[in-house]
C-alpha cells in the first residue's frame, strides 16, 4: 500500500516524522534524566505516524478505471458513461469535508454517496475520467492542489450553470 501512495503523501509523512524526531531529540537533550518515562513518551507520535503510513490508514483513494467506478463497501461496478451527475451534498463528515452524490443510470436512476479523500487527487481524476466517458455529465467544481511539494489542499463549490 505504501508504494502506491502519491509522492506528496510520502513527503508529508516524512516531514511529520522528522518534526517529531527533532522535537523528541530536543526534549531529551534538555532533560535531566534521559531515560525518564516523560522523555520516552515523546516517541509515541513518531510511532503512530509510522504505523498510520505503513498500514495506509489515512490513504483511501476512489477506486475506478477507464471504464468503471467501484464504490466502497459494494460489489457493483458502475460504468463511467452511465454517470449523470456528480454533486455536492449538505452532509459533511467530522472534519467538515462534504459528501458527494453520484447519480448514475442503470435500470433506473440510482445514487451513491462518496466522501473524497483529502490527501490525494483520486476524486479529481475520477471526475476527469467521467467527463471523458460522458461529456454531458453535470458536475460541481472540485480541485485538488499540493502546496510546498507535500501539503494537500482541496477546494469545492457548486457549479452555477
């Protein structure tokens, strides 16, 4: 899982790990007793960062290919050409990221709710792939940028056409 992570994701976790090691090193350097429990606790954030990165706990991309979209927690595959709209909803998760509604046409109009990952551009790539497969799709605006080579940033708003 870690080899498939985007470059900026690896850089971000490397930067966070470096900061925690420097912080722990400074705390230990100025400590009276090097092996006190207080000083060893400073390595817990480093261990958590390494575990989160190693097991991909924060990296959960949207699954799709050139022809199909594979919703999470479902065994169905949705043809990209059958997707009619990709719109923002008013529902948000605990980090204030909105859910998106993907409406597609099978036997009838069906709906899937998607929460785009905030650490990679897979949702922006998904929207581009849907636009390629179905140019008449109605989508809201979603942008993903990487600042300073490792800090991810997302931007979304409704399309007022």
